C-alpha cells in the first residue's frame, strides 16, 4: 500500500483529464477542473469510498467557501490518515489557495493510494447516498445530475415533427433573415480548447514558481551559513558572498571569486614552506645527535673490552703527555 511515494513515481505523471474522469466516475460528480476539489470534501469522500465507514461524512462540508471551512475538511481527512497510519503530509496552506499544480499533485497521490487499496475497486458504494449526510452534499448531487444532459432529450429536441412543414419553413426563414444569430455564439469545442490552454499555462506558471521558490530557499540557506560569525571573514566565504551579491550577470564576478580562492591557497603555501624548512633542519640535527650518541656507545664498548695491562699503558701515555686529567 503506497503512503509515501517519490516525485519521480509514475503516479505523478497521470494527466489531468484522467484524474478528473476517475473522480467523476467514482463519486458521480461533474468536475471540470482539479482545483474545484480544493475544499477537501472530495478527498474525504474518496477515502470513504475505499474505506467505508472510516470517514465521518456528517463532518464533511461540500459547501465550504472560506479557507476556515476548507481547513475543517482537511482536519477530518488528517484524522482519517492518523487512524489508518498514513504518513502522508497534507500541505493545507497550499491546497486551500486553489492552485492547480498543488491540487493536481495531491490528487495524483490520492489516486495512487486508492488504486493500491483492493486494486482500486469500489464495491457497493453509493456516493449520492453517502453525500446526503454532508453539508451541501444534496446540492452538489443535484448540480452534477442537472449538468449531465440526457442523450434522448437532445435527440428528440433536434428532430422536429414531419407534419409541421410550415413551422419548419418559418424557422428556416427566420434563421436566414438573421444569420448573425448563430455566429454570435462561440462554438463549444473552441471554448473548451481555450480553457485547456489556459489551464496548461496555469500549471506551467505554478511549476516555474515552485522551482523558483525551491532554489531561492537554497540560496537563502547558503547566505545564512555565510553570515555565521565564526566563518564570515574567511576568504572562501567572501568569495561565495561575492557571487551571491552580484547585481549583474558579468562573468568576471566568477573570475574574481576564483582569484580570491587562488590567493588563499598561495598564502597557505607560503606559510607552510618555512615550516617545512624548519622540519628538515630539525630532522638533520636529530640525525647528527643520534650519530654522536652511537659513536660514544661504540667507544665505551671498546674500552670495556681492553685488558688491565692495555688500560695501564693507555693511562701512562696520557700521563706522559701531561694531561690535566691525571692525578698523582
């Protein structure tokens, strides 16, 4: 069962038309835009369809207009999520604004979740009956029923009786006398095409705004980090600030920042070079000391191996040479 799915999941590539067709067929509604479900009532009934009896439908308000009323619906939805141990985070502040992209993404997740429960099959569910317990549910059902024209009625209205030829001729003469009457009404396919284009443009704008806000928040985090007192005066931080606060798109800004970093490396190299020379001198002096200590040890070992007669002869040699070390 899907609760948390990634943004690259196939569920987020389901089209708007498919989402609307799924909602309308499951709940017997007639939504034309995804953002019409921003009140949260549709989400609550979708959860009621896959988990019958889990949602208190008497608390759901299909007539919610203000953000306060919509938030109450989302509270009901959140309580249902908690009961079912669903860890999905609901971005209520974005959904109640009615933005198409945010509502589309959440509805895509809802479809993925509902499809994962019992294979997406809803058995013996009467959406009209369940919606009667909600506030404004009856009115929504009536609007949905009235907005769906019956095929029989339209066919009967389009076929006039054959016995009324005079009436048909009169109608034809009126239409020919006033040809601008039909042209004044825009054709419905063209209008629907424009509506789809407008919706697609809104989705594109929302996507660009979301991406802009994402990168802006990242830059703001970097700026806050660079303002930390412990590191704000470091040359590397100054180079980053140089790029952040540049007011133009001049490529020289990046070059200057790279030069600042290069100078920092050069200074570090200059500071480390005397230390390296001192370390070499120190190691050379330590080697000389070790050699001297080793020679002294060798001489002491040689003296200890001499016989008493050899030691006496050596002492007499020293005495003859007038060494001050000899005592009488």
